[in-house]
C-alpha cells in the first residue's frame, strides 16, 4: 500500500544540537511534499513545501528539507534546535494530479533547555 | 481573518450514540479535508470535498461515517452508532487549491476531541 513513513517516533535533543527527521514515501511518479508542525496546544501549520525545482527547500524558523527522488525521501533538518522547536512534526505527500494528501505518523521532538 | 473553525472542541458520547462534528472552512476555500488523529497514529485521511464536485470518500473507515458539505462551505462529519475505537481527534482542513493537486497549503482547525465511553 502507498504510504508515508516517519521512522522516528520521539526524538529528544539538547538545545543547539542538530536535527534530522526522516520521511520516506512509497508513491511513484511526481509528488508534492510538505512538512507540517504542531506546537503544543496549537493547530497544525505548514513548515515548508516542495513542488519542483531546487530539491533543497527552506522553510520558516531555520528549517530546511531535501528531496532525494532516488531515495523517495524528504528529510527535515535544522542545524541548531531551540527549546521552542518542541513540537510534533508531520511529513505529508500529495501525488501529482491527485486529491490525496497523506500524512506520516508524526515525530515528536522534545528539546531540552 | 478567521481560520478554520471546528465545533465542538470536545465531545464525550456513549457507545452507540450518533455524533455530528462541524467544520467551518476559511471563506473562499473550495477544498476541504477531514482527517482523524488517533493517539500514536498519524493523520488518517477520511474524506475530501472540492467545490461542488462529488467528494472523495475513499478514506471513510466504515459506513457508519458520512460527511456532507452544504453550499460548498460548512461541512458536517457524522458518525453513527459510535464505537470506542472511534475515539480520536477529528481534524478539518481547508485549502484554496482548485486543481486536483494540492498546490496551496492546508489550513487546519483545532480539531474536535471525541471520546466514546
């Protein structure tokens, strides 16, 4: 079955550590890719998106993600996390020319001050 | 402007009862999605509306679940004869995407937390 996989369920880091959250998908063909974030007590909001062009995309708050087509991956990175980055992060995939917007199970990030 | 509004924010119901969850999307957004978020699970796609087109119901888990969207705006998700496994947060999202591909971000509501006792 087509799916979106986030292998890290819970990541705990200290402030200033580097972050990489994995996302893999199994859809063939062209896809649009997204990362959403849900801060404690808040609704889901868009962090960054990839439609085409440069596979390294930059989002808000210093986050970036790299699309590697050959690996069906769209990993999220941040060089130096802050306590305020504590949140749940969801990868999402929209197969091109399709209504579907499928999400991964989410990764909970806890940043210790 | 106002975001996506969902009501109620919390709903506790007894097993076997019917419930209705409401979503008021951002004005002008033609695309509307319902998702279910269970503890430890990702966002499970339920149903998608785009304007006045027939909805994509492929994610509804059983025939106890149904949804409608009146006038291309407000949507209601109905769960009949609720079961304990229906307990979850039900999220609604809207988007200004008009094409079949999602080229505009989804704007999410705060969700309705449903507890079936």
